[in-house]
């Protein structure tokens, strides 16, 4: 399910009136794989993106998870700009995951909802502004109706008001009822010229600032368990060996710790199989509260098998890299004549770099809350790829994807750690095994010792400089752990130069580039 | 880790309210705050006193609550981030934090603020070295704005004291 909605020139806004007189606006995305106009069909929206209250307060929904990158401020700003809202009257709500699994292929209701690759702002740039512009056009049409002119052309908008040239004005809130009754627009409203931006391009404070400084902001680990029957906290003792497992387990002392409810064994991934769920076999301690769970875990006696990779070591990895660097390698990019550039160079600069495995270490360790019923599930967690959660839950429980509710909390940092939903997988497995709603928590030790680490490797680089110290040739040879090791069925032996390579390196004799994947 | 055989009742105050607690005396204050009292503003970042996300005030001094056993809190007065302001009135450090737009993910910020308040009580006119002595970790990179907010708060507190 990865089809981003195609916002056609026929964008729609669906407007309804809520109890209390609030105007509720949804974007309607026309979606489909076909490029033939008219072959796309609009999907109905069931969630909210904008709520305009009669008193002119406005709530805007943010579809992307907020992980500290500021999308919960930036994305609503785009809507507010085109809608000409008074920003001080805007509050922002985090939208949950919303996917129409009835569509084929499944389709985002609000648009893409991941937070990765620094794409949230650029992904939203067109459709968020269009949504705001279309909503504005609807309100202007409503005002034109009130003023009996029917002619929207001379009307202006500012700070959540529609303004008549003769000085009359109507607030968006006052227009809610009438706007909700209008037929949908039949064409997309024009967007502002960038010169007319009043909000975009100005520094604005993060929308949750007050909640953060008062301790009210809620992260995944803050998900309350009070009032949830049988809810428990879980921590895992994970096998310290990749693809190792449990040889023996003595949980008698752990079960004696006050507050410990249960101890369960969680299977790890199949060695060699794509990593689709949790990343290690483990023993789960399920308890009344975090301290009991940690004490229970400390009382476990486990013997582990060291698995098929027991012979690996840092020294062995370095030796592998050194050997690979001595080989010709796989040429990824070869432009120009580096040998000639090197031969004619005034100066040659050479350096070798060793990059270690790096843990992401977000300030908030991985965690997830999962509650399972026979036919539905609830997941509350800090996530970067919420779109992957319904299938994950379905694979582990059989609950169909449309019955998996996913709520993204604020995340205490992401940095790519939360692009995998392995903590959710663990929480699902523990909830299933224990029969309880579970808040599963990683300690910092857990987080540093188990991760999808940024790959380690060796890089041998050399540059040829001319007499003016300009780079005229560049050679980069690397031997690195592959970031596809989590999915060994993917091709492990390719590497590429990103298209964003700085243009200062062109057009000169380009390097040979070698890469060898190291399992 | 043996539990104390007869847990005595710990009487202490949190944000001005009297509390009574019984349990494992080795349990760190952080978990009692977060789970027994529902005060989730103080955060778990490491559990070994290295990051400061759990910083609270005990009897007026900054303490890393993940390492403070409940057994040591008989008669103590604890202040958490939730108790820093009064009602809707923010502490000058909190207000400076908003005015300088310090937070990114925000997870470490409560601990940073508590550490900053403690610093300003001890050193109302802190030098850059004093500010640097706050050892709280931030993974997002708010350090520069933290320093600006502390300087701003210090000047406002000094101004109000006149």
C-alpha cells in the first residue's frame, strides 16, 4: 500500500456541519493508478482536517507523525496560508493513521503519513495548499451568497474573515452553516503567488510549545494504563547473539517478584528470512508497573545459544573490509578518466575512513502500547511508518487491517529508528501471549544493544587537485555493511551514488566506486 | 535485589500535595511519579542518571529521579515540571523556553528546564561556563537555544527582583 494520492486539478473539499455549528472540512483526494482523466475516482473522507468553530477558533489536523522535525507546525501552516487563517486562533491535532483498505490498492485518506527521508514537507506542499485554497473558495462562495451578490470576485479574505470591498465582513465561523450546505466546488481554486505569503516563510513557534514546557505533552511511554482492564507493562530480555535463541530458562525467581504477572518466551526471526517483525528472540516479563517488570527481568536466568554468527567479531569485520578493499570491487560510477587526472595532478590527497556501527539512540527509547480484541486491535506508539502497522498486526494475529486502529503519539526523536515497527511487533506478540493489553518498553541498554544500526564500513578516498587546488579527480572505494541486511532477499550487492551528489564534483573525471555487501 | 521485609510508609510532598507511599524502598522516584501519581512530565531517557531527562527538584535541589530511591524521601518535598508554574502562570524559565522556541521533539525539555531553574537559583547571573555545566543531554540539537533561553530567563528574573 504505497500509492500516494494524485491531486488532480479537480481537487474537492467536502464540507459538513457538526453539532454546535462547527464547519468540518475534509480534503477529497482523487486517486488511482491511471493517468487518464476521468478514470480516477474520489474517495470519501471519514476523518477531519479542518474544523472551524462558530467563534472562529480553528483546528487543523496534521497527518504526519511529529518526531521533532516540526511537521505539526509546518504542515498546518501550509493549509492556514491558503485559507487566510488567523494563526493565533489555530490549534493542531495529530491525525491517526487513516487508510481505506477497501480501495484497490489501499489508499491513504489524508495522504502519505510517514516521517522519513525528510519528505513530509515537500510531500504536503501541493495538496495542503490546494486544500486550504479550496476551503477558502468555499467560504468566499458562502459569503457571496449572504451578500446576495453571487459574485465572489471582489471579495477578499484575511485573518479568518471574508471582506467585502464596502467594509462589510463575515467571519469564517459565522459562515459555517452556509458553507456546509454549498455544493462542492467544480474546479480547484488558484493558489497564492509566493510573494503574497503572510505565514509561510515567517518563523513560527512549534504548536505544542506550551504543552512541552509544562510536561503535558504525551509521548508513547506516557500512554496511561489506568482504567484499562488487565493492562500491564512489559520489558524484554533479548538474545544478545544475532539469530541466537534460548537454550534454557529459569523464571521461578522472576515470577516471585511482587507485581510480576507473567513471563513469556517470544520467538525471534527465522535466520535468513526477511525481517518483518521483531528482531530477536526474547523472554518477556509482564508486570503491574515498570519497576516490577525490570526487577523481574533482572531475576531471570537464561542460557542463550550463540547462533550461526558466533564467529563474527569487530576484528573479523575489519579484516573482511580490508580484503574487500583490495579487490576490484563493483564499479558503480565511472566517468571521465581518473587515472589521467591523477597522473596530471599537482597534488593528491588520500584518506581512509572507518565508520562504526551507529545506534540511532532517540531520546525516547522504542516502545509501543497494544490492545487486542478477537476482531480488532489498538496500537498507540511513537512511529515513523504507521502505514506498516496494520499489515504487521494482521500477519501476527489474523486481525484484518481495516480493524487495526493506529494512533501516533509525539515521538521523542526518530532519526530513522522508528522506521521499523519492531517494537510494535514485540508488543503484539506479548499481548497475544499474555492475554493482556501491554505497554512494551525498551530500556536505554536495550536500545543501544539492539538496533538496525547505521552500517559500519571502510572508505578509501583520494582526490586529485590541480595547481589552483581545484578537485579534478575523485576516487572513492568502500567496503561496508549493507543496510539491506534486514532483508536478505533483497539484492545485497548493489550500491549507488545518490542523485543529490553535489555539483562541485562535476564535470570532472569521476571515480570508480566499489562496494561489496558484507552480511 | 531483595525487597525490604516490612515496607514502611514514605510520607512526602509532590508539588505541594501530601503523598503516602509504600513499596520497594529501592524503587526510583521516577517511576512512582510517572506511574503511581500519573505525573508523566518527568521522562525516562537512560535509567542510570546520565541524561537528565528525569530531573526533578527534591528539597529545592535538582535530582536525577531515576537514581533516587524512595526510601530516601521520608519528609521530602518534590517538585516536578508540572509543579513549576502556578496554575496558568508559567515560571520565567518556561516562558523563556517558549519565547526562544527551544523545543524540537521536546522529550528532554522538562528535565532541561528543571536543571535550568536549579542553576538560576544557585547562580542568578550564570556565566557561559555555568550554563555549560548543565549536563542534560539533547539528541535533537536544542543546545544553542537552551543557552539563549537561560540567559533570557536570568535577565527577566533579575529584572523582576528589582
